[in-house]
């Protein structure tokens, strides 16, 4: 097994911001690190299930992926656009004044969102099919690697959540501008994932 290439890929892919990492970071920016913990806990629980699922069904999913990829990309783009709107235009608490802090998302939301995150699923499939399957088909190795991938992604989410909490202290006055910038970045992610760029800019 190409350990150096594998570990480099895992480190980069798990710690670069994806839609859920940006959502967790923004939640920590608004509610602080501990306020974002229920959301992060749900994301981590979802990660464990997704990565072990990728290990269990890796060969089948790789064969099916070309057929389902267009639908998967469309669903992923719609999900990322929803996140972009939620971040750029946060809804105040019910009964609260305009501009008040929205309620923090919880465990269930974080858990469900992971199953709509195209980056995580493709990351699990790619890591297992490119590095582990050619080397061994051992179930113990597949599930062990799946848990390792979940741990690596959990580390990425936690690091970026801590950075979001730091932003709360440093950039509290620029909150509205940061909301719009993060929402815009996610909208660009949605455009990239959808595949529309390949059609428009051919």
C-alpha cells in the first residue's frame, strides 16, 4: 500500500473546507465552540456510518456511481444552495427581533446533513477504492480504514469549528458581511458540484 500518498490524500481531503465544514464553522462563529458541539456530534456520528458503509459497499458503489452520479450531483448542488441561503440570510429566533441570533442547529441536523454531503461520500469511495482495495480485500482492513477516515474527517470538522469560534471573538462586528461571503462561497460550491460549468463554459 502507498502509505505516504494515502495519508497525504486523507490529510488534505479531510481538512479542506467542504459544505458541512463551512456550516459548522459558521455555527461556531455565531454560537461559540460549545454551542456548535451538538451539530458537530451529529456530523461525526454520520461520518462513522458513511465511512463504514463505504467500506461495506465499496465495490458495488463504485460500479453504480457512473449511473447515479448526475442525480447525486443535482441533489448535492441543491443541498449546498440551501446551506448557502441559510448562512447568507439567517432566520432569527421565533418571536425574536430582526437581527437576533438564530437558534443553533442540533445533533439531528448535523447527522442528516452528512448523508447529503457529496464531498464526504466521494472521499470515502475514492480513498478505499484507490488505496485499499488494490492492496487487500480484508474486511478488517476495509472497516478499520473506514473508521480511520471518519476520525480524520472528524478532526477536520473540529479544527474548522474551533476556527469559527475564534472568528466569533475577532470578527464579531463584521458578522453580516461574513454571512454573505460564506453564503456566496457555498453558492459557488453548488455551481461547481452541479456540473453546469462544464455545459456553460464548453
